[in-house]
């Protein structure tokens, strides 16, 4: 994987039994991500009502040693293990680092906001694939991250740390010069999602009421609808060629939302910004699986009437999100008229 190749940060959603996990395991991981060593480069977990931030990041747990005494060890959670493995691959192979996948099944069966905690901010990625900004983590978390990645860290003085990897010393004040040769951005007690880590999640729409996903969380993911035929209603081609076209369309979307304010409580909370989809060229697929899903699942969650009226279809023709998203060209053209 080359630096700058965008990672996947995708939630596959649809009805039960449509093949979402099969698609992740047999198509996305081996074909899209080209992960051949799945055993070492894939971390898997399942969210559930009792799953917590400590399960995701890591926690201190007691263990009885050989002498019968109790010791306390810090065990890395699924997220920390995935990030550490991605760092390790970058350190070993630089720009040719192998990809790593963190797979989260049933993402909506856990309290996502609570589980992600402060690392929620890391889901915002820049164009190179790295998190836009780091977040601070504890000494225990940082130490375990270094262990997993194969690095050792030691304090040289009050404001200087030594990072050792492969027998080579790397100092904190030389991080940009030394570690950037391997595309590794690291600071003491900070964490970022690297460009070679993809996060894949599955979600049954029939279970959408198990835990509420807020709009800010949803916005940070790409969404891929899997219909009852185990395929996505994907329309090929570019819907908007540049940011100007897209921004003009966003203004029209907001006009449409405000015109239908009687269907929406606190309508101002559902208006979208120009960076709702942060791409230079925006494909029909982006509109289908991110914007149209947002309109269907969040804005008009109480009543689909305005969306059905918009594209000129009766209730029988548009009964599912798949029906709605397949009319992406009609949706765009009709919204532009507002």
C-alpha cells in the first residue's frame, strides 16, 4: 500500500442475512484491501450492550503469577491492537506497508459514542489517510501501543524521550526528520490512526434502535448499502465534477429540508455543510450511500413522504432505502429545482 492511498472507513448496512459479513471477509479484505496475511493483519470484534471503551482501547486486569501472587497487567483492546499493528507494518516496510483491517460487527448494538470515547476524533482523516489531529492517551495505553508496534520508549530527560526500533535510536525532537522516512507520525502519549489502517463495520438496519448513532458519528463514515440480493445498488459515474457544483447542490438540499420543516423537529440540526462529503469529485455512489442514507435514516426518519413526493413516486414504489437510493439521478435533479 502506498502513502496517500485512501483507507476504507466504511459501515455496511442492510437487512439481516444480506451477506454483509461475507462481503467484508471474501471481497473487501482480500480484494479491495489486498490483505493476504489476514491472520496477522486483521483484528475483529463484535459490539454488544456490555462492550465498553476499555474493551476497545485496553484495560488493567489482575493475573496470578507462578508464585501465586496477584499482578496487574494492561491488556490492549481491539482498537489499540489494530493501530499498533499498522504502525509496526509501516516501520517494517515504509511506503510499502501492508494494510491492516479492524472489523467491527454489529456496530449499532453497542453504544458507539461511549465505546470510541476520545478516539472518536481520530475518525476524521486527511487526504493522506492519517487522522487529521492526534488525541492524548495515558502512559499505559502509549506503552502498550509501543510494545505492539515493536518500539521501545524511555525518558532521556524531563522533555526528551528515546524511541528505539530495530536497534536504531530515535529522539523526540528528531521525530519529523527520522520517523517520517517511514511515514510514522508519533509523539509521546499521543495516538493517530495511520493511513494503512481501514475500519470496516456491519450494521443490521432492523436493529437500528438498539443504540442511537448520532449524526456526528455517522458523518465520519462511508456507508455502503447491501440489499436483499447481496449487492449494492451502485450507479457508476461522477455526479459533481468539482466543489463548486457540490456546494451549490448542498444549498439546494438545505432549501428542500427547510421547506419540509413540519416533518422535522429542530430542523436546524439537520442542515448539512459543504464538507459533508469532503471530496473534489463526488460520485453517484457517494450521494447514494452517504447523503441519501442521511436523508432517509436521519432527516426524514419519522416520515418518508417528502422524499417520495420529491421524486414523484407513490408509497408502493418506494418502500425501502434500496428503492429510494436507486433513484439517485431523479433525487439530484429534483433537489436542484428547489
